[in-house]
C-alpha cells in the first residue's frame, strides 16, 4: 500500500475524518490557545525573581545554571545608571547587565527594591557593580539575587507555544489533505 492510499484510507475512515471546515477552527484555537498558555507559563518565571533571596552586590553571588537579578533601593529614572558584571576573579572581562524588561518591585525587611537589570545566564562568583554614568554621588544601594529556574520556565513556555503551533498547523494540513482527497459525489 502506498502512502497516498494510506492517507486516503485514513481520511475516509469513520473513526478519523476531519473533512468539515470546523476542523480549521479547532486548529486555530489549538495554535492561539497554546501560545496563551505558553506566554502565561513564561510569565510566571518572574515570580521566581520576586521570591529570590537578595544579597548585597558588593559580595559575589554563586549562580551557576541560574540567572542573576540586579535591584536598587533608590530608582533613579532621571539618571543613566549602568551595571556591569563579570564571572570569576578580578581582571576577567566584564559585560553589560541587560536592563530590566519590566518594572518589578519586592519588599525585604521594610525596604522596597526595584529590579533594574537582569543576567539570564549567570556563572560562578558573579560580581556586579553599578554606577551612574555622570559619576556624581550615588545615593542608591544595589543588591543581587540568584534566580533558580528562570530560563527553564521561559523555555517551557516557548516550547508549549511551538508545539501547539506545530500541532495546529499539522491538523490544518491534515484537514486540507483529507478534504482535497475525499471522493466527490457526482450527479
């Protein structure tokens, strides 16, 4: 039996027969519904940042296979504050900390901390230093937190979205094929 005959036989069986146009709607719901679940799952990764333990940025944070969140107690939106980080001992190359993609605050011991930067992939002995670009006196204190599972949750959300899209497009393609290959009724 050839592949074409197998597909036609499956499309014509009573058990599985997606020949109605409503199956296209099911495919669209599968795609968009999957992406909504994926985005919601990825969004919960920020809860891990909220729950992480803060420590002063003056001491290195051990964050292998974790992300590093950078917080300040005095948000300075009118100043250009830049943070840099490096993995390992002094003298190793420092890199720019990515700006936070959303406004997130946490309260610890009566102090409100605002997320200002984020490093998706930390390392061993990550050291973070922040300073205003204008080099004037800085009234802020900075803290860091090693966040366990952030990138895993983000990847899970993306995976859910991609798999639901693949399933939805496969269902739509299968429906199209079965509608195209069904026998026509001649009068």
